[in-house]
């Protein structure tokens, strides 16, 4: 059963990342289990695992909001890279950031990037407030 569980977890992880499944992928996972299980048994285990997890297999991270917030800020590639760096740092230094939502971390990173690379402009615009749902005082 352990091999079946590992195979299903790999199969589910693959499906999370890819939009379409290559032909014969399930058969390859049967091969990984050394034909101990059938394709239908693999799919039954997948269904069981997803049901037990209540289909909650992805977590929201700061990066989940990055593209939308950066588009709202109308920044360039420097702001994009700096925002990505700041969001990544928040993940590495996780304990310090656990009190903040991923969307707030991203909004603050976008604001800091904008303040760093465009100090002559208004940092927090109505457009950023609209798309982030945060005010300047929330992220400052």
C-alpha cells in the first residue's frame, strides 16, 4: 500500500503542475509499482486521497498575488524581480511573516519595489488600492 500511496502522490503532484496528462502516464505509474497495482486501483487511490484531503492540495503563497499586483503598479522588470526577491525572502524567513497574509506580503513588496525604483511617484495609487484591497496605511 505504501508504494501505491507514493505513486498516487506523485501522480497528483504531476496533475497539479500540468494542464494535460500525457498519453500513457498512468501506465508508467503502474510500472513504477512493478505492476503491483492496476491503473484502476491507482485512480481509486487518487480519489480516496483527494477526498481525505478535501481537495485542498495547494496553499496560497505571496507569489499567488504577484502578477496581478505588479500589473496594477505598472512597474518594470526591476520592480518585478525585486518584488519576487522580497516575496521569496518572506518564505525563507517564514516565522517572522506568519502573522501576515500572503496578499499583504505581496502588496507590501510591490509598494517597496515601487518606492525604491520610482521614488518620485506616488507609491500607493487608487489602482493599487483597488486591486490589492489594501490602503497605504495597511502596507506601510
